[in-house]
C-alpha cells in the first residue's frame, strides 16, 4: 500500500462510495414514486447508517484477520487507522441516533427495522470466520442480507413521505427485489474481480 494515498483514493478508503450510492438510489426511488422528500434528515440518517455498517464491517474483518486483511487496500488503510475509524464510527452512530430520536421521531422505526435487522445479519455472516471456498455460504448469506438492507434502506425516504406506508410488505415490493438482484450481482462481480 502507498504510504500516502492519492487524493482520488480517499473517497473509497473512507468508505464513502456505498453511502453515496445509497443516497443516489434513495433519491431515484423517491422520484420514481413521485415523492418529494421535504427534509434532508432522512438522507443524512441513511448516509450515516450505511457508512457505519460499511466501516464496522471493515473493522470486524481486520480483527478477524484472514488473507483479505493483508491484500485489500481499504482494509489495509482501515487497519493502519483503526483507532481513528473506530472513533468516527462511534461519533456517526451517536449522530444517527440523535437524528432518529430528535429529528425523525419514533415513526422511523417502522421503516428502519427491516434494514437494521438485515444489517446485523450481514455483519454476522460477513465476519463469520468459518468460511470455505471463494463462494462460501457465509459470503452468499452476507451478500443477500447486505443487498436487502441496502435496497430497503434506499426506499426509506419514499416510504416515509409517500402514500405507500410502512411495513415490510411495501418495502419488499417487486422494485426492491430488482435492486436486491442488482446489488448481489455487483457484490459477486467485485469478489470475482478481486480474485
């Protein structure tokens, strides 16, 4: 790894690409449902939540070890700056909770419950040390739960302000499953590229 990463690598090294993609998808989903999101707090909450899960996954992979921790540039960077990144995760988590309780209210729980549960399952399967083979059951399960979490999370602004309402039935509609398939395809393609 380079001692000083180039300026263009910082976006990926700090884990900003996935939350940025989540915001873009959330905006697209809201536009496709003709929903006007009247406050930026939902997008900020989504960004912080996705960033926390993404960076927590990196930190867990560092502690777990394995060959990826010594070959992946983002994991090497996270390993070098683990303490600072861990502090940033705590600050981001507290910020997310503040947004959730003081800006959005408890109604956000009916929209954030499914992505939250899937995020926890993703972290469990992603950091599972008992993996065998390139397409292990752990990787497949982690990819599935990451995709469901990302896809249902991207729909939160549309469902929060739209007429579709909350509940898992709306969040797991047909367009959501299309996005799940797209995210899974992306994760498998990235894994094959790294290999």
